[in-house]
C-alpha cells in the first residue's frame, strides 16, 4: 500500500513537471517573431543618384542640440551634412540650447548652413527639473549613476509611409534604466495594447515555470510576468521621425505617463529607449526604416555602408571628383569612406530588431 502511494506521488510530480515544462515552452514560443512573407524595409536607394533639385520638398527641418562651447564640433557636423546632402535641398536647421547663443556661434553656423538657420532657447521649465521633483534626490541618483561608470530622405520617408528612421541599434545600460521597462509594460497591459512583432523582438521571455515566473518581475527591466526587455533599442543620435506621430494623442499620453513618474531624473531614462519602445507599442513594423545607406559617426561607433558596385557615378558633374572605398557586392553606399579605426555597434542587436521586417 505504501509503495503504491509513493508511486502515485512520483507519477503526480512527474506529470506536474511535464506540464510546467510544456507551459514554459508554449510561453517562450509565444514570443517568436513571425517573419513577413517579403521584406518590409528595403533601402530607399542603392548607390549614387543625381539629386533631383527641382522636386518638391517635405515640410521638414533638421534639429541639432548644441551648446556655445561645442562650436567646433557643430560646424564640423553641419559641414558634413551639407557636403553629403543639404547643399542640394536646403532644409532649414534649428539649433536648440538652454542658454543664450553666442554671436560667434550664430555667425559660424549661419555661414555653413545652406538652409535657413534658426537659433532657439529652451526655457528652464522644459530643460530643467519640473517643479514637483525632489531636486536633491534626483541629483543624488545622477551622481550614483555617474560613479557606475543622395536622395531626399524626408521625401523618401513620406512616400514609403515611414514614421521613424534610424541608423544604429545598441544595447542600453540596464543599471541606468532599472524601472523604465516595467513602467512601459504596465502601461501596455493596463491599456490592453496588443503585442506587435517588433515588441516581441525586444523581449527575452523568462524560462522560469509559471509559479515562479512572476517572482522574476522583482528584477530590473522585467514586466509583471517576469519577462525581460533585452535592452536593445534604436540609437536616437541620428533619427528622422514624423512629427505628426509624436503629436498623436496616444504618444502624448504615453510620454506624459512616463514624465509624471520622474524616471527621466531619478534614473536616466533617455529619448532613445523611449522612442524605441513607443515605436514597438504604436507603430507597425513596416512604418520603421533602417537607413543602412547613410553613413553616421558618433564616437566610438560608426555606421558606414559598403559602396554599391557600378553605382558611384564617377563622371558626375554634380558630385565632382573624389575618392571612396571599394565597391562590394551587396553594398548600398554612395561614395562612402569609412574610418578603419572606427568600430561598428554589435550587429546582433540590430538583427534582433529587424526580424520583424525581413
């Protein structure tokens, strides 16, 4: 009798373990990203093309955050932008600062900008701490974190129905945003926002069985069910976005929800992960665009396209003479020159996010 009871308990335990394993596998498989039947985000162009200077322009502007002391770097960046793109299209450039502009900065940047240059000041209410915040506590947390160590892309984005474009994807530092993903995922759950394939691409589902999985939620960057944000996000140092999207009620409500929490100050919530997670919440994967044909450098990283074979227009009067890196099969670049000392970001992160579109 005793032996029979022991066997029954063993069978029961085995059955429970089996069911828990099955449930865990089903849970993990629920985050598989469904690949589209065809690529949803091909490059807008491969190689060089003569710029159509007579084509209509989009209602767009180039925005740069800068300070007076960054004059040399700002001039260098705008000169590069003009040389590679804006000398033909003359889009206005808006410079934003939190203090009055030096006349030397205004004169220098106006002289190198082919479009209208505007110099605006962001008032303290928009730039600094909000009135309700414990400023000493915010500074204390900041200190703690510090101790831890050519085509017209605006027109192309509009024609393709794209809302957000980027050049790089990187891993966020989890210690700087420990509660941000929990706030975002709570917002998603409370408003019953369905999971897109891009959202799933940003999640590392928990391997813990169901009874233990919610306990994982006490760890950083996890939702209430214990599943983790993989920390991969679009880098916003270079981004092209449809401002109408940022002005939508759903985005503004989402941002105001996060802003009221104080994590932008108490932790280090940045625009890059916020834009990335918002895109995963509110946009379709085909509304995002990876500018793999645009070179961009932000030390220590660079995104430098390989040049398209037979598409560099060596005899072009518009582009003139010049030198560029060798042309390679599969390249999409136009007269790109890469710094051999520069390193690219981890390709695994970018490929993880692009599962949703290719």
